[in-house]
């Protein structure tokens, strides 16, 4: 019958054991019991900036980072009315990195770009959004502005990116829980013969493990 020999005698939590060819437990130690649970530290929308600190027993930081959307271009009014171009969507990425416990990192969550004003001959270009950054972990770049409408609809702004992270399709971007949910990082929409819509803010969600 297998038996624990003297060097392994004791009480262990989620034990890691070694059994020899005779069926005897020859070593035993307390194990980790699997991965540590995720703890949400922060969920912030732009524009905002502050610091976030990991827990006293964590070893990993995990973040979803989205840059803000660009503002749409202004439309053309008068004859040959048109809409401004759509603002680009902010980059959206997943980041993870080892990080010592009780470590503080600064963050900055981007604001959406403003829309361009309406014009007679042509609308004005909107403003680009702002990027979202968690220091030393990752940055999601913002969407660029849409151009103003002329005799036709203005050109769309280019989308941002999430370099160094796992790029997530924009259609999976985070939404708030309101009745008419805001999709963070979405570019502004143009309005026919009207001011361009603003881009939606970026967002940062941080966990530790």
C-alpha cells in the first residue's frame, strides 16, 4: 500500500506530489491551485488621466485599450448639399504583460475628435481623436478626422491601430450599458449640410492577476 515517507510528512494545500516506482509519495509541497483570479482595477472613458496600482499579490497586468474616434467633416450647405466624411475609428487592442505587485502606472484615455463646421463652398475637416495609453503596457492610436463635404461626400478618416497588442476587430469594441449604447472609439458621422458629428471617446479597462 502506498505510504508517505518521512521527508514528505505534513499538511499541504493543493499539493504537488512525486510518487516513486514503488508507489510511495516521496515529495510533497503546496501548489498554486491553478491561475489566480482576474481582478478589475479600472474602467475609464475619455477624456481622463490618472494612475492605477496593481494588487499586493498580482504578477500580471491585462488591459483592453481603445483610442478615441475622429470627428466627422462638416457638410456643404447651399447648392449641391453634401455630408462630411466619417471620422476614423480608434484602434482597439488587448495587452498583457508581467508586472510586479503594488506597481503604479499612469494612464491617459483619449477624447473623441470634434466635428468640422458646415460651409458654403465646402465643409471643414473635423479633428482627430486622441490616443489612449497605459504607460509601458500599450497605446491604442486614435482615428483620424473625416474631411469636409464639397460637391460630394467628404472622405473618411483613417482608423487607428493598436501596435504591440492583439488587435481586436472594431465590431467587438466595448459599449456602455445605456439604453442607446455608446460604442467607444467610434468615429463621428457626417450630416448632410450640417456640422460633423464628434468621435466617441476612448476607453481603458485594466485587470490584474
